[in-house]
């Protein structure tokens, strides 16, 4: 089976992790702050706060921004459930903004329309979470302008997008957002096995996220509410969580980031080749906006179902039977049973639903060979045949 994604571990990665195993600290040592600094410098941002998953990063980002009961968080319906769940973790209400038909990301026009209506109804969001689906940057300048106009905070869910850039700045620089979140899951662009990081230019937000990731506990006298009892003293000042990343994971991340640009370049070369090989098939191919650089975590195509005989499900099943590990990113969140049990229903976000009815994620990872890519294309050509 050719999977849709696969991590790539070098001997240097292995040696780096072994070195940590042979040293004093497996957790809360020097590697996590070094990893945070490495990624922050890469993105040209002030702070990185490493955690055990991108989901945790989204959660502490929402907490740091003060999201809570009575507030609203809006995100794209076309994402993994964590982009929405982070709002529920904080006791907030969640809603969605439909996608743009071309980019498949949150549509700024629809966002503005929804904001105008929400303002009239007195329920503007406190936080908006645009998602860089497949690594393609959202229109962050437009979203950032709306944030200033309507007074909401922005968390970029860049789980797919590390290594990419928007208008000449690295994704993660937070040029149009308060916080940006990365994922280091094994199928992502670089990996720490499991892990994530929240980036910000705000000293205050970085401090608060650091507290929330580690039980809300501090040893910093400047953050304590009363004088320390002695040199041993620590103090819980927030209700935090155990979201810490280990030094083992951080060491792997540091090593992986050294090859980040090479990984992204390989993904673009493979995507370019897909664009050529698939150009004459009845498919809608993913776009890449000029002036930006996609992280290219995923290469989803959309079946032009009116031009082929097999159904969406039949094509998916035929590909899997041929040994191609296609996937579907994503089932719109509002169609999940948990969310449908709230106020959402089919038809609420039609563009995301149209995407879902047609989408198929093809294998894309740096180690994918041309022969394997040819096998994927041949299988897809056969799968869409009558």
C-alpha cells in the first residue's frame, strides 16, 4: 500500500534522539527551549511554545486569548475537528464560515458577510481560526483587516503549513494573527512523533501559553501572587494542563527542521508532476496562489462526478483495492454527529459539502518515487473509467 503520507527519518534524526537518551534529561531539559528557538527563528517570530500536539496548542492559544463561556469561536467547516473542539474545551460556542470555491480555505467575503450579520445580532466572535488546508495559506491580509475592523482575535491553524510562506513572510510569523499553530504529527511536513507548537509575537501570550501547558505552575517570582516560602517554592497561578513536549521529541524536531525547506521543495516537485500527469483527467486539481508558498502537506483532487460513471465511493474503494492509500481530508465538521446534535445540519455550508462530495487525497510525501507516483496516476485513471 502506498500511503497518503509518510514520515522520513534519517540517521541524523536517530542519532540525535539517542544522544538525548544517553543524557541526563528526557523531559524539561535543554532540548525543548532549543526547539522553540529553532522554529521561532525559522519563522521570524518572537516566541514558540512547544506542546504535545497541535490540538493542545490550539487549546492553550484559546485559553491565552481569554476565550470562555459566552464567547464565540468561528473556524472553517473543512478541517479536522480539533480546530473547532478547542473552542468547546473553553466553554465557548462554535460556528463556521464556508470555504472559497477556488482555494478551499475560509472565504473572506463570506466571513465579512457573517460578521456584519453577527454584529447586528450582538454575537461577534472573540476568536476566528482560519485553517491553511493542505498547506495553502488563507487570505490572511483580508482576514487580519477584518479582525481589526470587528475586534476579534486570530489563531492561524497552520497544522498543514510549516515551511510555507504568505506574501513573502514565513507562515508562523503572525503578521496578520495573534497566534499560529503548527503540527508535528508523523504524516505532517516535519515530525516529533506527536507534537505541536504555538507561535506568537506577544510576550504576554507566550507567558500565558507556557503556564497553561504545564499545570499553570511557575517558579518565576514576577508571576507569583505572594512571596516565595523558600528556594524550593513554586506556585500554581492558573488552571493548567500537562501538555509538555519531551526532550526526546524536541531533539527529533530540531533535527527534522534542518531539512524542512528540502522537504517542502520535494513536495512541490511532486505536486508539479501530479499537475502535469493529471491535467487531462476529469478532475479539479488543487491551486497554489502566486506570491505564496504552500507547505503542501496534502494533494487533494476533486472528481468531476458529472463526467465519470463511478461514484465517489466507488473510486475511493477502487484506489484502495489497487494498493493506493487514498484518504479524504476532511469530512466537514458540522456534519459530524456530535456537531449535528447541536444546531448544525446538512446544507449549512454548501461549498464545504460540495468539496466533501468530490474530494480524494492522493499520496504525497518527500520519499514518494516517480514510479510510485506513476502507479497512483495509473490507478486513478483506471478507477474513474466506466
